[in-house]
C-alpha cells in the first residue's frame, strides 16, 4: 500500500484505467480505504456507460439523487421514484463526467423505468424528461466535459440546457451531431457550439437532408464550426447529400491538421472539382475510410492522383467505387488495407502497388480468396484479419473446404497478429487454418465466431496450434454472452493451455 500511495497520480490513474473493464473488482476496491475510493470514483464516473454492466439503471438512479428541486420538478409528473430516504451522496458524481453520450443515458433511463414497473407506452416522454433533467444537472456540475455525442435526433435535450452550462462546452475535443430539418434542437445546438468551440480534434456529423437541404444559417454554422477549430485531426461525415460540397470546402482552414477522413453514404459526384482540389492539399492525411460511397468521376480521379498527402491506411466497405483505382492512386505508401471485395484486377493492383503493406483485413464472402495466396505468402505482413460480415450468408455447411487449409499454408512467417472473426466455427474453419499454420513470430491470436460458443474441439485446435507456435503471448476469444460460457471439459483445456504455455485466454463477452 505504501508503494502504491507514493506513486505519481498518472501511474495510479493508469492502474485504475487497466481495471475499468472489470468494474466489479474496481467497485470492491472502493471499500479498501478513503484514498482508494477518492481515486477510483473519478475513473468510474468519467464515462459511466463505457462498458456493459448489470443493473445499469443504478447509475441513472444515482444521478437522479443529485438533482436540485428545480431539476426534479420537470420529471415529477412522470411518477419517477426518487428514493428520498437514501443517504446524501458522498460525491458530486456529475462533476467527473468527461464523455456524454445521450443515447446511452436514454437507454439506461428506459431500464430504470422497467425496474420501477412503468409501461412501455410511457417510455419515450418519460425517458426524454429524465435525460433532460440529468443533462441539466451535468451541465451545472461537470467541469471537464471532453466529448459530446448527440448522434440520435430522438433523444436530444433542449438546446437551452447546454447554453446554460456553468462551465461551458468550450473544452470539448470530440463532437458527434445528427442534423436534419425536423430536429430544430440539434440545429440550435450546432449554432451555439459554432460560437464557443475552438478545440475540437475529432468530429462526426450525420447530415440527413433528403430532398430538403439544411437551412442556410445551419450550413453556415457547420462550416464555421469546422473552420474555427485550432487543430481538427479526425473528420467523419455521413450523407450530406446537398451540403457536402460546402463542407469539404471548409477543409481549407484545416489543411495542416487533418489526419483521418471518414465518409459514409457520400456521393462524390456532388463534390465539385474545386472542393476536391482543397481536399487533396490536406497534406497530413494518413487514413481514409469510405463506407457506402459512390460516384467518383474520371475528372476527380485525375485530381486525386495529385494528392499531397502520403496515405498509410485505406479502409473500404460496400462502396460503388472502383477499388483498383484507389489502390493505384494511394497503394505505394499504404501500410494498412481493409477491403470487402476481391477479384483478379484488385489482386493485380495490390501485387503491383502495395509493396509496403504490413496490415491486411479481408471482409465478406470471398470466392476469389485463393487468388491472393501467392502475394500473401511472399509478403511481410505483420497483421492479417479474415472477417465474415453478418450481411453474408453462411456457406460450405460442415464440409471441409480446401481454401482454408491453403490459407493456413500461405500465411507468412512474419505475422505477429492473426484474427479470425465472424466465421461459423462449426464449419471447422478454425481447425483448417490452424492445423497447417507455422508462424514463428505470432504473438496474438484473436477469434470471434458469429453466434455459437467456442466449443471443446476449437479449444483443442488452439492448444495444438500453440504447441507448434511457441511465440504466442495472448489468445483472445470474443464470444456471445451466455449463462455458462465454459463446460468443465472446456475449463480443463483452458487451464492446461494457461499452465503449459504460460499465456492467458482472454474471454470478452459480446452483448447483442
């Protein structure tokens, strides 16, 4: 204990951070003494909904106890039980909040109503009232709010609550806003934030316009918000069918700072060549992510080829864009490539252009997977992920498919990290890959099946693989939550693995 108390605050915080995924243990640590309690409480309440926890409604109940009489008055008509007989709160829990996600508060409030026996028909208005009252309390008490997430227009509190914040929102470094014409609250919040926020480094704007563009003053506020940041690094945009051109033009003030661009449902044919010329002069962009995008024109390809940035990471998913063209433009410096389509043309461009690639993720259903094996075998990949998405149906049944055995044979010895995600493991995919692997430098093996548990035969496959590959330091298994994740036989194999190889199998629960 003396050693711990003598550590610098940064070290203590790091230790408590490491325990955040095990909140049950961290809560027990609160009872050690006042010192531990004082240091752990801020970590627990900085982002209270970060991890899935049992009885999440207790967090909302604690916040309700912190409301003033005026704040309580707004939810009294909804028959919320405040439990007035409780002891006064020992801490001002709201003051520690740094990450505010409105949807998480709404979800926890609905669970509180269920616990108190309210009917489903009452939930919407009651939850909005609870979230509004708690938000008002948080704006009154929190002193260091760093992230504000209002990604759903359904649960946005009144904009005046944010405007009345005692400490203000000027310290925000992350912002997520959903903007659309029928959500005046979000547009009012945007107008307010555009006048006070100057320190944002990460933004995500969901701009739903349809046939009706946002009001001109709202677009102006959005553009001003982007341009007024001192050092905006990470920019994400979803849709913006009518205003995408003006939004991209605003990058002119962030050409020295932007490093990551994420576009989702963006139509490139709505972007003018002049705006694209501004985009390619963002000289420090190292990652581009494109999801469900379309419409890159030939004239735009010519402009993109003049990009001043050196792209290191390209992530593509469900786009109506020629992937080969993008690899041709940016492939030479790429270190990370994540794609959901494979054909002979794409593989030819990878072979020709991606000499520096060390991290490859392949998603989806791949009839042409075997075509890339020669390149994989001769590569210097350090990270390889093979992922099936939920949008792709199962195939092969229980049959042994030779493509997976061949994949195992062709994995390069340079691999440090192997991830097998989303496969229906009853198809023996795992065993087929691991049986023939010899990866002398592999350190991490991550496995995440779709829905079924990791079964005994999978654990035996892993055990045999570890005997042949002694370099592995960590095995991580993500499984879907069940009452009893392991049988006695499975526990026995896990214990044998941990004893024989001196590594831990990390079991991360996934909640649907």
